[in-house]
């Protein structure tokens, strides 16, 4: 269920302190120690999985339910008008803690946070080539 050397398992167990904001049988949510914006929260399944590909469906559904409950509260508390849900998988994508987690980051107008710089396809044909490659990989 949990791994003794996993940072987030240890936070869930209470071995490492955290600023907890929500907990139920499946989910634990606490403030990120290095927030992108004040109120940046991590929503974590209690059952250990390394990333979203290993997350079981029960925990996935409960995580989504918790996000729908927590995000409006974060927005209200922080005076934010919106929020991002960010979820990193594998080191190359910025994952640094290998226990599945979802970032909720409250957003305000002109808060200076950017997410990605768009790299448009050169042509519609190139876009379709990429779609075809992914569809083939799904077979
Ligand atoms: P990742 O980069 O894996 O998507 O996100 C991991 C997040 O965990 C980072 O945003 C980082 O600031 C946060 N984090 C790392 N160690 C701790 C900790 O000990 N306590 C808390 N509250 N957050 C942590
Ligand atoms: Zn863990």
C-alpha cells in the first residue's frame, strides 16, 4: 500500500509534517513547500503509485472528486479566478517525487505564470502525420 522510502507516503503517514488541507479514505492534500503561487496544493492518492499510469481507477476517481471539492475552496481562500491542474510523469517531464500527485495552482489575472510556449505544426499535413503515428501506437 505504501513505501517506506517514499516522501509522500511518509507525509501521508504523518512521519513528515505537512500543511494538510484535506483528507479522506483515498486522498491526502497539502500545500506544496515551494509554491508556484500562494495556495499551490498537492493532491495525492493514499495508495502508493509511481505515476498516473500506475494509479488505480478507484483512486483516480476519488482524486478527481477531491480536486472538484478543493479547487473552489483554494480559489475562494486565495481570491483567485481560476486554477491549473498539473500532473508530471517521469523525470523528463519535471517529476521529482515518484508518488503520483496532482498540483492545483490558483491563478489570478497578470500573475506572471506561463505554462508553455506553443510550437505550431508547419502544415496541416504534418499535424495529421503526428495524429496517425499516435493512433498507430494505440493499436
Ligand atoms: P513534481 O515536480 O514531482 O511534479 O512535484 C513535486 C512537488 O513536491 C514540488 O512542487 C515540490 O515543491 C514539492 N515538495 C517536495 N518535497 C516536499 C516536502 O517535503 N513537502 C511539501 N509540502 N512539498 C514538497
Ligand atoms: Zn508513496
